[in-house]
C-alpha cells in the first residue's frame, strides 16, 4: 500500500499565519492555532492525514475578476 504524501499546509487555502507568538500557524477548516504545522497536529491527534486540504487558488494573471479595480503597476 503506497502512502499518500502529507498535505503541504503552505499551499492550502485553509492555512493562515497568526500574530500570536506562541501559536503562529492556524487552520481555518479545523478551527485551531498551533506552534506546529497544522497537518502534523491533525495526523498526531487523529491518526490519519488531513482530509480537508484544498489547494490555494492563486491570484493574478490577465482577466482575473478579483483584481479588477485595483491599481496595478
């Protein structure tokens, strides 16, 4: 049985950085902050890899609706 690669939190849309020094990383999907990368916490606490990983949608490019109205150099 091949093991699936662990999700890269930095590429997940639910990952965020906090201003809290003791808990600098967070996961919006699971609703927690941690000193560790969230996927490591999820695996340790549940025994299974993160099931809520969603690749972060990149902004940019021509015709991107999210950028309309912004001043771009």
